[in-house]
């Protein structure tokens, strides 16, 4: 991994509109700090501005507040249009800000300093880029910047907001604590609670413009790589939106590390936020601190990755710290804390980049695999809190995945090669060359055969463990860098590979054929993805400051596309299995969370049954 250097009662939108309008007409000189942003020949403050007293300003604002004390978001647009019409009667020169697509006239008057409203207050103008929600305490200490991240949706909407009629900015949206599938109303209310209809635009138009804008920022080398890789068509339907719990927000301290979400059931979803790991249920009704590293990390230290099984939750942090907690304990057993190295060692970076758990072949105790920025991969026995192995690699180790039988391990890092290693010795016995840049994600399917890797060249490569000569397929992401990979658990239905991109997109790839997929798009960076053990729910950590949350997608059914064969060929029944194995073999998998009866019931449509 690369390293780099409230107001308790906010004023109403109408009150702020009145105050802003009057302050603008009165004119005021900008403070010295803003001098470099004004035109030298602009002297509106000496040109006979209207004189308004403090009492006048107070009376005007109070009257406006009484008139529209309960103004809805739709009324804001109408009121704003009226205000803007009044402004047109005053002579001024309109400046045209940069727009990558087409010029959009500014709503501000050049040469007149307009103080920005408080970040928590609603105001009657399209969103301004400087008015994103304030950073969290953890973000305030963060000095690692992602130059490739997507523009926040509030600021992006500001760029393309229509000139007429003037529309309310996205900062006016009051996001509820939860959004369910029943709340959705198309463009009038989407997954993240945004009403696009009141803004005279459609969500699909916003998406197309956003794709065009972000694609224009791609480096030429990356465009060349993407041009030579196919993209699976978005034609499948494996999952559907269920719920967005916006009151819960995961935090990832490094833009290349997106694994701060894990789950043992729908009632036990864990996410990292700063120096703690919290537990919530799928309804978002609880928030319990499960791991607390606040007394063991520096002020700017944060948890970088988490992983869990039914009984164990582990977390890794920015300076090599880790924590283990027993989830099976009913008495609230304390966490076990440790470090990968001591402070005296001469190591530039100790970040724990990734962790995953696997069952030991000898002790049957959960083993944690820690991938670190100090070029090492370590095996930690969670029962004894002892490192049993430490393997050194050529550069930082960013991610790894162990085969279901515990014999092999795939390792990726700050090198272009994918290493297939002996899990017990750490020695590579296969070196795969399929990426042109460093890799940060990998996964091994429950069938023991399929292995996937993803890299910063925006490609996803799938291999067959029975033959490493060439990959099964290579796919490209929708637009951003794929940062997290997960295969669906055995016994969960049609096999899929989830590829979460750094921003906006979740790819649900058909792992039966790898020729099609289902793409979900949200607005915001993605901090992690996780399946429940039965594979019926997929949770997504959306880190958007204003519209983020923990999103749940649920399985839509067990019907899936099987492999195709020509009419003159006999059916290959092995190819017809849509799960990781045939139904009569699933009981042999210890990892299969659902039994035969439960799997049969999932095929039924019970929606029409009246009790």
C-alpha cells in the first residue's frame, strides 16, 4: 500500500435567503484573506450601494421566517426563483465558472463578497463545493489524500445544476435515519433519499453526466488498459435494494484500504469508525461498541481493516496494532490487544492493510492472516494470541485469501504479480502476470477452484486453481478502481462475485459464466462489502458524508442463468449447477449455512399467501 504525506437550531432556508440577498445588495468589502479572488477594478462598495441598517435586516428576516416557517423543499425552489428574479434588476457582470461539459452561469455576483452560510444551515442556492459536510474527527487528522476519488455528489450537482429555473441544492436534503424499499419513488426519492424531480432533473441524467465527467479524469495509460478489456453487460438480477441505514457510517482511513465491514448475521453487522468497531442489526436499531482502541492508538490512529467468523472478530490499525474479541462470550469478555512489531524496530510503515480468518488444519482454532505494509504476512493464532508464522515478500502486502482446504493462499500487494503460495510455508509456487499495476483485492471461492484478483489498473481477473496457465476471464470495472472482492458463500444460490469499486459502483458478476452482471450504483465512496453467512444479504458501507450509510441488498431468488450449449450438444449437468456445487452435494460443505429444506423454501414465492 502506498503512503502519502452545529448549530443547535439552524435558521430556516427563507431566513438565510433574505439575509443573503440584503447583504448582497448592501455590498461589503471582502476580508483581506479573500483579496486574491476579487477583480482589481471591482469597487461595488464605493459605487453607491443601498444603505440598510441592522434593524432593517432583522425585521426583513423575521418577516420572511414567519411567512414561510414550514416551507417544504419544493417551495424552496419557487422562493429561490423569486429571489433570483429580483437580483436580475441590479446591474452586474456575470462570470462563467469552469464546467467540463458546458458553461453554467454563476449564481453569485463577482466583486461582491458573500459570506458562506454555516455548513449545517439550509440556504437558497444551488450547492456550493465549499459547503460539503464538515470532516469527522478522524478525517480531520487524515493527511492521506485520494487524487482519483469522485467528486462528492453535492458539489457535482452544483456544477451541472440547470440555470433556469433555479433549483434547491443537495445540501437542503434532510436525510432520514433509514430508507427502505417501500420508501422509493423513482426520481422523487432514490436509495439515498434524494428528490431529483424537484430539481428538474432525472437521476439517470445525473449518472450519465457524472460518468462523462469522471471518465474525462482518467489517466491516458489507464484508458488504454480499459480499452483492451471487455465489460460484462448489466443484464442480470441477483439482488435488490432493501434498506439504507444512514445513521451508521463506516470510516476508512486510507483510500486504498476498503475492508471495514463484516457480518456474522443480519442482526450482527460490524463496521469500523475511527478507533472503534461498532455492531448494528439490519434495522439499524442498535450501535454497540465491540472493540475500542481509543486508549491504545495515537490521536490520529484509526482502524484500517476488520474480519470476523461466527465466534471471533479481529481488527487491525494504522500503526500495526490489532485486537481480538470473542463473539461467543455472553459475559462481555475483554478484547485481546497486540502489535505486529514493537516501536523500536526500524520500519517506516506498519499499517495492517488487510485481515482474514481461516480454520487451522491442525488445531481447528481460528487463524488470522495479517497483511502489512512492512512487507510481511503474519499468521496469528486467535486462541493463544501468538504469531505462528511470518512470511517476507518483495513489497507491501495488500491482501490475501486462503483456499477452503487451508493448503494454498493467494497474495497481492505493491507488485504487479499475483502470488499463489503454500499456505504453511509462504513460498510462492505460481507467479501470475495479469495486472499492469499494484493489486489491492483478492478472493478464493468456496468451491476451492475459482480465484479472483483486482488491481489499480481497474481490471478484475478470475483464475481456475486447477490450471494456472491462463486466466478464465478478465473484466474491467464500471469506472473506478475495484477495491474489494467477495465470492458468494456456498449454499446461497446462484454463484456471484462481488466487486466493489472505490466510488459509486457495486458489480454483482455472474460467476457461472462471467459473461454478465448486475450493477448497482450509489453516490459516494465504498468502504467495504460483506455477505451474511447464508449469502442472502449483502451489506455495503457507503462513506458519503451527507448521503452515506450501511446499505443492505437482498437476494431476489434462486433462478439463475446456466451455461449455454448448442442445440446439437448434450447438456453438461455439471455446468447446470448455479450454486458452487450440485444441490445434493451442498450438505457436504461445512461452510453452507442453510440446510436442504431452507434452500427449497427459498425457491417459493410466498407473496400471495394470506394468513
